[in-house]
C-alpha cells in the first residue's frame, strides 16, 4: 500500500480516536458554521479528520482503501493528494455555501475527500464493477450517478444527520480536478464525462430555482 495513503488513513484514525475520547478537542476542530464565519477557517480542513464514531471512520477508510489505488495508478501520488485534499475543501466550501446562514450547523468526517477520490476513480475507470452490499453487481458510473442523486434528495429532505452537501462538494472536487489533470478524458470518455456531470447540473439548477 502507498505510504501516503497509509499516512492519511493513520492520521484519520489517530485524530478521530482523540475526538472520540475528548469532547473539547472534537468541538474545537469540527465543522461549525458559526465558528468558521467568526474566523476559524482551519475547521474546514480539520473537520475532515474527525468522525462521529468508529463505524463512520471504518466505512470512510475502507472506501478510501478500495478506490485510492485506481487514482494513484492512473494519476500518481501528487495528483492523488491534490484530489483528496481538494475534494475535502470543495466539500467544506459547498457546505458553507448552502448553510452559511445556519450558524449552528455542525459536521465532521472525511466523506467529502473520500467521495472525491471515489468519483475520480469512476471517471478514470468507468468500466469498474462494484459489489453493492458485496453482492449486487453494478457499473461504477451508475453507482456514482445514483449516489449523487441520493445526496440531492438528502439535502432537500433534511431528515437525517448525514453531510450530504459535503459528499456532493467532494464529488465535484474529484470530478473537476481529475478532468484538469487528465483532460484526455474529454475525448476518451466523453459520454462518461457528460453522464457524471448530470447530477451536478441538477443540483445547481434546483438551487437556482430555490428547490433546495
């Protein structure tokens, strides 16, 4: 396993474990709109290394473990790091955009960064087959589209505590950065580039119409 990937997973595990056992530490570094708007922008990055509980941490790190090798193989270490942290920041920025007036809004998790890596891997290898619940076969690109459509539903319904906005922002980050780093995808995977952009267009169209 790549040492950079190991380092990211270990950092998430150590910082999250500290947060599990130290509420003041957790509160100091979580994503909190009111604190960020008062000048604590570091929370937009630090919150990506905290998780709610062990299952939240394990799910994100397993997803990263499975899909990061595709990005590393195709784009290299530097681009992988750029996609990971760029997607984390994209997730935080989109969350701020949609929740800027909700000063009490809180969130944690590497989901934005991990979703960015996932979306990048799907762009690079749309022919991948995923095993949903380790059983149901599904083409990676269909999973990516359905996942973001579900995120739009979650953002609109607001009936759970999942950071759907960060997931979506991370996916946008992974999508944009991958296309910048690998512009040949526009010609080689034109249909996939268009298909994976559909949920993004729907999101901003709904936002423009005030439907979110």
